[in-house]
């Protein structure tokens, strides 16, 4: 943590200040955001408890990926809307995504078109 300082002395000083640390044996850490996924491989993870708060310190090999698109509807929902409206699958899926999976709103809007 700090160069030139004995780790045992550092741990003792931290305990005296009310700071507890614990090594976490992790294989991988994944942080998901709205637009991407941050993957930390071979991580060195430490959990630190201080002043009633828990924090994590993470170091490792970092890579980023685009976030997967989430859908709030199923294939059964798509088929039901297709049956109700006579619309094709792509149109129904696009409209369901636009309406955040709201089936009733999607059916009403597609029937209006």
C-alpha cells in the first residue's frame, strides 16, 4: 500500500484508527453501467470498514465491453401483440422497446396506425 512501510505495522496502525481491512479472494469483478460493462480480471480486492462504511479497493486487469441491451418483454408478449394487431415481429419489437415493454400501450398505438 505505502512503499517502505511494514504491512504488519500498517495494519496495526489502521486497527488503532478503527479501520478494518479484509482481503477478498475474488476471481473477477464486474461493474455494470447503463452503457458499458467494466470487467476486472485477476483482481486484488480489499474490503475496508471505516466509520460505519464499507468500501472496496480493486486493482487488476481492466477491460470494457458494451452493455447488453435489456428487454422488458418476452417472445410470448411479442407474439400476443402480433396476433392482436396483425403487425410484423420487427414492428412489434421496436414499438415494445419504445414503450418500455408496455403491452397495452403498444397494442393501442399499433391499432391506431
